[in-house]
C-alpha cells in the first residue's frame, strides 16, 4: 500500500514537473528550425501548447511557452534579415510572425479561460462549502431540536404526572395527613431519595440559607460543606427548594440521601416544577380551612355560628349521656345593649361585642365552646362541668365583665369607655333531665336567663327541674 502511494507520487511529479520542461525544450528546438518547417510544425505544436496550458497551471510552464514563442520570433527575424529578399521568404516571415502572434493570443485566451474557470471553480467550491456548512448546521439544529423535543416530552410527562397528583389530593382533616400524602407523592414523583415537607422553623439552617440566598439548596457532601456546621449526620446529599403560601415563605420540600453527589441539575429542575404544585396544594388546603372556618364562625366576633353550635351541642349532649359525664349549657345576655347601639351606633356596639368575647376566651377553657346565639346573646357549652363548677366559672366571667372598661372607637385621641353588665342562665345535665332532647335542653337555659333578667339582671340563674 505504501509502495503504491510512492509510485503515484512519482508519476504526479513527472507529469507536473518533467513534462512541462520537456515541452519547453521542444518549443525552443522547434523555434530554431521553424523557418524551414513552418507549415508543418505549427499545427503540431499548437496541440502540445493547448495541452500544456490546460493541464499544467504552474507558472514556469507558461513562462517556457512564452519564451519559445519569443525565441521563434527573434530567430525568424534574423533569418529574414540574413536571407536574400524574395517573395517567398517575406511571405514565410510574415506567416511566422502571424503564427507567433496566434500562439501568444492562444496562450492569452487559455489564461483567460483558466482564470475564469478558476473563478467558477472557486465559486462552486465556496457554494459547495456553504451547502456543506448549511447541512452541518441543519444536522446540528435537528440534533438540538431532538434534544429539546426529548426535554419537552419529559416536561410534558412531568406536567401530566403533576396534574394527576393535584387531582389525587382530596380534602384532608388535618395538616399531618396532608404532609404525609405530599411526602409519599414526592418520593414517587422524584423516583429517588427520601423526602419530607418541612414547615419553617427558626433553627432550620437549610430553610434559613434558602431565604438568605433566595436560591435552591443542593449539597453534595454535607460533612464537608462549609455553609452548614452539621457533623455526625448520616445524610450525605441534600436537595431542597422553597415552598410559598400566598406569596410568603412557608417552608421547604427537602430530599436527602446517604450517598455523596446523589442529586443532579435535572433533579433540581424536576423538584422546582414539583414545588409549584405543592404551593398550590397547600394554598388550597389553607383556603379551604379558612372558608370552612368562615362558614361556621361569626364575622364580627369570630365565635361559632349558632347552627354549628347546635350541631356540636347535639354531639356533646349524646356523648355526655352515653358516657354519664356532666355537661353544662348556658346563655349570657348583655344588659341594656340596645341603649349602647342607640347611643353610640353599630360600630361601637360591635366593638363592645368583640371586647366581651375576648374576656370570655380568657376565662373559659379551651375545651369549652362559645357561639353567638343572637344579637347580644352568647351560648356556651362547658364539657365535664357540673352545676357547682359552672356557677364558679360563670361568676368569674360576670365579675370580669362588670369590672372591665369597654372602649368605644368614637374619638381617636380621646377614647370613650363605658361599663356593662351581663345576665346568665344555665342548665346542667343531671339524672333527672337526662332524657331531655336538645330543643328542651336549650329551652331550659333560655328560661334560666329569663329568670335572671326578671330578677334584676347582672346575675346568674340555674334552671331547676
């Protein structure tokens, strides 16, 4: 194979170097004998000149050709000068001159042709290079588009999965159930690592870093990471992104592994996409809880509405009867509340109601249930409370109301304060009234309240069987 290449190179060398030199020498010899062989040599010499100009484009071949023509022309002129004058000689000399001129023109024509051919060849080569470049660019673009399509397909697949995830979330009774569901969903969606939904706490170093840097957190080796002073942790890799509710930082969705360099950039992108759905899910959960609260609470005082209160009373009354435990139902009414409304207006009256509820919440226990019964009346359920204990608690409430100053929002710099009193009526579950239905139980507390008002107000009355 190597010998064949050497042989081919020698042949090319002979064709490109030796042949033009031989032709050049041949032209010089031809020029010296031209006057005696003019008619015979010119047609024969024309063909090698054409071949030389067409096949060999190096400068020295063209130079030799021109030199041969010049030598022929000079030799002919000398021959004419040294010869006797005769018409034939003069004719031959003119013919030689014309042949030389023809050869020069032929050379010029071929040079022009070669230059034009070279330009066309260069143009075609440039066009070919442009076409090849366009093909390469198109192939690169196609490859890039294929990669983008592949990425887009993955994103579409992720969006479809997220859509199914959001649809799978139903109303949850509490946060813990919701968080466990999100944890399991994150594990399935990401396909790697262990995951948890972390509500923000002040000592959470990962969450604090995300808040401070406003970025995604990715840790490849927790033990060597200088951003966090965490030692003796089994966690090696950590990936976490922020969770927002109503545009505010709420916490993080966090994944970890016991292997170094476990998470990659594609995991960051996938988790960021997943976090958008988690934002919406948690936001919807809190919105639902808020709407549920608004549906069962009074918009002025924040206490339960009477309809919800009645449902709870029915549940607690049945539970107390079955469990044979004490229970007390009571109603309080603000004394002469209508005069406050008439004298100071609805805004001031609503302010009094809110301040009264604040006192009730301070004294009543967390297990007790308070509801707005009517305009200025409030109902309350006191679980596991008999009549004697209820009387002590209600007396404390009555005295607190009597001693408190209720400020009215009338003048900004000179607030007006008033004193109010309240009347109370209550009924406790006993062996004698254990068979009472809920409506009869409520009616009994109403009768006790009516008795307190009739006896002079600002007092507590118990319903007697």
